[in-house]
């Protein structure tokens, strides 16, 4: 092929690479524009990529997971594992189940940001972003902004509203937390399977938090009713059974209960690769429900 | 040897004369500046994605440069008719092949060194750190792979036009990167003939994934065992030698027709 021929495809390649860079930068910027204005417009990602942005979003979310495991990708079942190439690969390619130390987890943020920009309906990506921002990176303000954006893009998803409610519950903003919990309970189970274990746990947590807030307001009958419903969602839960019994006996609540409920329904990072051997560098963060 | 070096030097001069390298370098710089300008959530100190994306593009650009240069050499000489005065000189076809390979390996290799220098300067400027031993290993294997890539393109170009040779080289390299390492997983779901076909691919195609130390470098895993790295390097050398030999077989008795533009 002539020089002109070579140049003819080099230019589109150059344009493609530049567009990718621009798309990445746009996707990763935390905008200061009010979020409700953005949500009514078509996003840049949607305009550029159409429906394929969802697949890109998933890919970037997976990349965040890879970063969370320090570049180690998911291991799938193999037909054979003992040939020369694989033994070489084991020595060269990073392997094992390792998580980053403390704020090193910030390294996953660009990919999570791009994932949510690519697919604003990826609630999991939003919740993961907010979790790490609040829990390990200690930036609850940014976590709150992210959850507001998530709610703007997914107004009927109980998980986002619940996440906001939990943050407010944790900081003692009970009125706002109660309002959000009421809304989240109305939307439950959203698009989740109501029989799903996590969805039922979420329901029990929301009911319990709301019940506790009713207790704080002195509305014991409402509280008892909600605690019973929570117990129906996760039958056999000792803490809930004791709470229901205590209320039925007429015992008073204690402010310490707030900590107790937060501990009972503590949020944890659920590693998708649980079951693999772990080498946690950061033992500060909690694991699992 | 002098004749081989002269041939390689001519390839270097061509790379300098053409603007491909500058275009790719400017693209890389633009991309890196865009990435550097990001401040995700105002966190600061987040730098791995810059190194990761930068290295990804360094790999893509170096392979594109290597394939386009190597696949072009012989068809271009034939198309322009310059192959006749070239072969009229006291130079064997084996020397021609070796000279072309040497040039199309070392020129993209130098460009790759430049790409790495740019990327890691930026990473360090942003406060990032990297293991120097691991960087040396990553570079060694990257350059070794470029030798293979150049030899693959050259081998195809002995019998194909530039466009066809470049396309075949991209398919071959793409398969070596994406399909070969997946075969042990793909075989699990397959039966009969497909399993055999996949195993032929697994053992027949080069394992380019072994040459890629980007994740190790970016996520600060430190240097890999040198014994393993040298084995991969030698594996690359063997593949390159086989491909250069194939190129020579493909070219040693080739007849030319004037005006057969590649």
C-alpha cells in the first residue's frame, strides 16, 4: 500500500484514539452542574455509544474489580492447568487474592466513575463507589453527591434511597433518614427479585431502621409492627426476635440501640471472588453481611 | 553484516522521513495530558489508570508501527521496482530479509522506549512509583515481542501485498493475544473436533500474553523471577527465528513482475 494509503487509515485511528481520550475524560469528571439538569439530557456517552454504553459500563465496572484485586483477573475453570505455558504464566502474571491497602482503594475510582457515566442505571457501580468513598476514603460528602446523582438517574431504585438513608441514619439526621426510608420501602423490591436473599435482608434492614426511628419518636405500636414485618423478612433473626419481645414486654429503648442496629445491618464489601484464598492487606474494612 | 546494517539503517531513515512516529507520539502525549488533567472526585494521587491506559496505548501504537513498517518493506520495494537494483548489488535475499527485519524491529523498539519514557515521566510527575526491575523486564519482553511482530508481518509480506500482509498479521497477532490464552477455559465447554482445533491453536500460535507485564508493573507487584522472564524472552527469540526463516523460504525463489504494486 502506498504512503497515502497508510495515512488514510492512520488518521481515523488517530481520531478514534483522541475521541476515546475525550470520552474518558468527560466520563470521569465529577460535574458541578446540578444533577437534575443532567438527568433530563442525553448523556455524552449515550450520544457517542448508544446502547453499547451499557456493555462498556459493565466492562469498566469489571476493570474496577480487577483494580480492587491489584490487576488479578477472574480465574475461570480450566480444562488443564499444568502445561509449560501456564506454569510460566503463573510466575509472570500477578495471581492470588489480594486487596489494596487503605486509601489505595482510590485507584479503582476512575473506573467506577467511567462505569457510572457510561451506564447511569448501573446501581451496583454507584453503590460501590459511595461505599468506598464513605468507608475507606473518608469522603462522605462526595459519597452523598454520588448517591444523589444515582437517585436522580434511578429515582425508583430502593437501594440508592436506602443507601442515602443509611448515611443519614449514621450521622443522626433522623428526620431525613425516616423520609428516605419510607420512600425506599414503598419502592422495594424495585427490579430485584423479592425472594432474593439480599433483597430480603435490605427489606429487613429498612424496616428495622424505620422501626427504630419510630421508637425514638415514641411511636411504639408503629415500631413493633415494623419490627414484626422485618422478622418475617428474615425469620429466626435473634436480634429482631429479642427486640420484638422487648417491645412486647414494654421495655424502653436505649440510644445505644442505634449502634446495635448499625452493627446488625452493617454494610460490608461483598467480594465477588469470595471462596478464593485471600491475602487482605487491609483488615480494617469489614467483609460480608 | 554491514549490508544487513545498511538495510536496517535505510528502514530507520524511512521511519524518520515519514511522520507516523510523530503522529503516534503526539497522540500519546495528548491522551496522557487528558488523563493527567482528570481529578476524579478531587481525590488526587490516583495514578495507576494513567500508567495503565498509557501503557495500553504504547502497546497498540508500537504494534501498529511495527506491522505497518514491516508489512510495507518488501511490497513497496517490488511495487516501485527498487527491488531490482537492490538485488543487483552483492546482497543475498537472506541478508535482505534480515536487514529489513532488523530495521523494522529496532525502529519501533526505539519508538517504544520513547513511549515508555514519556509515560513514566508523567507518572512520576503525578507522584506515582514503579519498580525499576519490573520496568526493565516489561521493556525487555515488550521489545522481544516486537521482534516477533515484525517477523510475522515480514513473513506475510513475502507473498502478499501490503494490505493483505498487514491484515493477516493483525489477525495472527490478535488471535495470539486473545484466543490462545483462553483455550484452557474454552476447551472446558467443547467436545470432539473443536477441542482438537483449539489445542492446535494453543500450541501452534505464539503465547503473546506471556510478554505482557503491564499489570505487574502498574499494580506494583515487583519484578518477576528472572528465570521465567528469560525463558519467555528465549521463547520470543525462537519464534522470531522461525518466522525469519519462513520469510526467507517464502522469498528466496520469488519471481518479480514489474508494476506489481503492493
